[in-house]
C-alpha cells in the first residue's frame, strides 16, 4: 500500500541536524551511536516524505551489520522527542513519520483506500483556525489538520467511500 508521495527535497543542513541530535542526546545522557547516526542518514536519503518504521527497517535489509527493528523503533522515538521527526497516526494501526526539520508547516489529505498522503497549506484555513481559537479564548501552540477521503487516482478507478 503506497504511504507517501515523493519527497519535496527541503534544504537540510545535515551536519547541523546531526549536531542538533547529538546535543539533544547529550542532554539526555545518551550517545550518538553508529546505529543512530546510520538511521538518521537513511531517513535523509529516503525518497518518501512520510514513512513507517517498517519502511525504514527495509532500508537496512542488504546492509551488514544489520540494524534491528527494535533499534529502529527506539531511534524513531528519540528522534521524535528531539523534534527532528514528527509522528502521525493517520487512522491505521501504525505510526507514520516525517522530517520536521527544514519543512514548513503543512496539513494532510489521506486516502482511505490506498493510503496516499498529500501535503497542503491553505492560508485561509489557518486564519479561520486562529479566529476560532481566539473567539474561544484559546491560545494554540500547534495543530495538525487531517482530511480523510478518496484520492483522485482511486476515485478515477471507481473507488467510493
């Protein structure tokens, strides 16, 4: 099942990102191990904007020494905590990840048939959300808009909700 679109290559300072990760790990009394470094490098090499832990594990299938699935899951958790990755639950029973570094705010359209994830940004929608929050005396810190439906390709094949 397709889970992402092609990465819109953000300009990422890889050394700066590794430095940020290493600083975070030091604050947590952890080390930037070879495996953690390899995992972050693989994420940066992937051609998917959104990926699962299994997608990342697959990137290590033909490499020696192998990186275990457990190590990937632990590293993903640490990368989310370091705010290098964002973690999403798009209605499936597993999590989807994307880089947060070097990427502008955006929201998501998720096809409930094929799993395709499209990113979008709409200034009017952002202003309306701010207006609703302000009207309710609410001070938002962040948000995630998720719209579920059928993508154009699936709709064209006759798939309906």
